[in-house]
C-alpha cells in the first residue's frame, strides 16, 4: 500500500465473539488497507497486556490483535461496514476513478475501501481492473488474493500469493498476507515464520512493526501493534 497503515487483524470464533471492523495492517491511504479484515475479540484469547495463549482450534481462542479472515462454513456473514467516513471515502474514490479510469493507484485504494466495507465482489472487480491495466502488479495480486481469502477461498489466495513471492521473495506485503492465511488455518508456526520474515525485511514500516508485534505476542511477550492509521 502507499502510505498510512492500520489494523487490528481479525479473529473469528463461534462463541463469545464481538464483531466490528477496522483497517488491516498493510496500509495504503487514509481509510484503506490491503488486508481488510473483520475483527473479533474472543474471551479466551490472551490478556490485555498482549500475552498469548496458543489457540487450540483455528479461529478460536485467538489473542487480541491477531488475524484470521476466513469464516467457518455455515457461519453467518457480518453486515458490511456502514461507518460514514468509510462510505464517504468510497464515494470520493469512485469519483476519482471515474475521472482517472486508468490510474492503478486509485483503483488499489478503491478496492481496499470496498474490501473494508465487505463489498467483496466490487473489491475483486476493482483489483482485476488494476491487473488489466498493469498485468502482474504484485500489490493488486496480493489484495485480490485476500479478497478470495476473506470470501472463503484460502487455497486460491495462498496460490496467488506464493506466485508473487516466487517472483519477488522480498515483497513484505505478500509475506504479511501469507501469515494471515496460515494463522486463520491454525498453522501457527508457518504464520510466525512469515511474520518474522516480514518484520526483518523492513522493521521501520507499519507492516514490519505490526509483524514484529504478532511475533512478540506469539512468544508471550508484551507488545502493542501500531495504532490504526499509522
């Protein structure tokens, strides 16, 4: 993404779950993010200081601030985000995109905004438009993959992100997004390895700092992720 980054990635659980929505931790612009996620707080997920109890099942007992996008089959889908600022951002970006239909950066922001509002079909179409203009664009590819993941097709998402990493093994956003996919599948060791890699690639970015926060949490250390919008 381009500049600002913010999120508390998500947790999904069948019980004791409060659902709300925030920006994901791979920031691009003021209200958009690459890995837009649905956030939940599970009662069994570690204390407020950031210590972690290892999850026993995928999507359950997840520590606060840890991502898991794909829901279980049969779960009800949360209502889309209706925050006025998000809707205003979408309207602004739709207008800008209409004036600049070939502007890939605008399309990426618009796709992120749709994703934040859980308008997954529109997000997917927007990222595909970006790829038609700029075939192989790694950012558009990773973000389209995360739409698939959020929509339940994690295998397809992982395959697309691996293809990006085959060509660009230092793509920080791709490593971060792969970690989310692994974590949502309860493959904790692999998720941690991806976050470690993302953090080491550039610890100064919000992705790097957030990745390190997740690593710290998994190791039972006190930490705090970057604030939303950072």
